[in-house]
């Protein structure tokens, strides 16, 4: 299938999972008749019925709590949180119950719930619509946290997350929903909880995820004009982190820049930097640098271009690393 947007890839992935397993349910605010605010679930209620695609009240705690009960009864609920900043009313249910039931029951009570969260900025949205809360969830033991960065991964990863017996927080970069790519269904997908080298290089390593994947690929292309070959790694999984490809890359390049939209303090980017500094210390030719959002609440949309990491900030970090 040529030219599939990330939004359509997610829709197709959900459809494939629902066709394969009648226990897969989709639930959330406006996911049924409207098809979701980003139309990710468009047409699913029409094809699978109101008992499998459920429009819920505007109550994230109720959505998550209901999904946990359904999972205990053998279903595989997929919850859509309409926008990233809306997840916090359901945070207690996710952290206190969803993350802990499987462990506390000694494995007797699996809770295969997927919580889909459109995240990040870049769409000129109002308050609470452009958050990057992934580090909060990556810190919680018992949760798996992943972020797709392109339509191919979106199609496969949503199906793999639904098939997982662990609760998965599934982050989708909303500003990349309309970017297109070809999906080759004959190529088997990479395992869900693995990172991937998207572009090879020998000068410096860029490690990133979600909405910054495209930015880093563009930076690598721009750096080539200056004779620099940057290796770009899409982390894809934020908990558990799969850093072996990053270690291998840094041991060859000697330099690492970690790029993310979320603020840098106590973040996924900070954890990647710390682990690489620890395990690749003698290979590093420069300190690990981070290019992230600032350590402030997300600003009004008129200021978001100043807040979000962009091509210039990534290339500036590359120059600073190479000049060390």
C-alpha cells in the first residue's frame, strides 16, 4: 500500500487486530461515531458495532478503570486518550492499578490494556493539548512505554502492543499523523520493545523517538553537506529501553546527541545519556549532549516554535559535540 499516513496506518492496525481477535475493544471519547478527533478510529464502530467500539463519557479515570475490569475478564481494551494533557485524571488508575495488578497477583491476573496517547506539540493547539508526559510513565514499574515515529512502525507496533499481555502506554506523535510512507506487508516487523538504526553514519550518533525522528533524519541529511555522516537511531521503546544499538553506535562514532520534545530534567533523554556515559565512557570523544524542550510548562501556541527542538538546535548540538 503506497502513501499511507500515520493516522491511516494506525486505523488499519487497529482494524487488523480487531479482525484477528474478537476480544479486542476500542473505547474512548468520541472514538465511535466521530472516529476520534484525529479520525484514528474512523469507520471502526460502523464495521464492528457499538459493543466493540465504545463512546465513553468525558472521564479518563472511568475509561481506564473500566478497561482494567474488562482486561481482568479476558478482553483486550484499547483506550484512546483524546489529548496528552487529558491523561492525568486517569493517572491514578494507571499507576496504582494498571501497572501493579499483574505483578501483585504473581502473574495470575494479566491486564492487557493499551492506552493510546497522541503527544507532543507542533499543531498550534491550546493548553493541555501539547504535552510530552512520556517520562512520567516510563518511570512507573509495571508499564511498558513505546512511541512510534513513522507510519510503518505505527501499523505494526499498535498490533504488537495489543497482543502483549502487559499494559502498554502507546505514544503517537500527533504532528506526524499526516506524514506518509509505504508499508510493505511482506517484511516482518521488528520486535516491539526494540530500537532501530534508521540511518547509518560514522561521525556522530543521534538517538531520538516519536516526533523528533523526522527532525533528526532531516538533520542528518543537512549535515551531509558539511561532510558529516550522522547515525540516527529511533529508540521506539522508552520502557524498557533497548540501548544495545546505541552502545554499538557510540563505540564507533564516539559522540552522542539525544533529541526529544520533553523537558530534559529527570527524563528519558537523561536516562539514555546517563547509561551511555556509564557503559561507553572510554569510547566517548565528547560529553553526551541533549536537545530537548525547555524545563517549563508547554507555552502558548504562538511560542511553541521557540520551545520545540528544531533542525537548527540539533545541528548546533552536533557542531558543539564535534568541536569538543
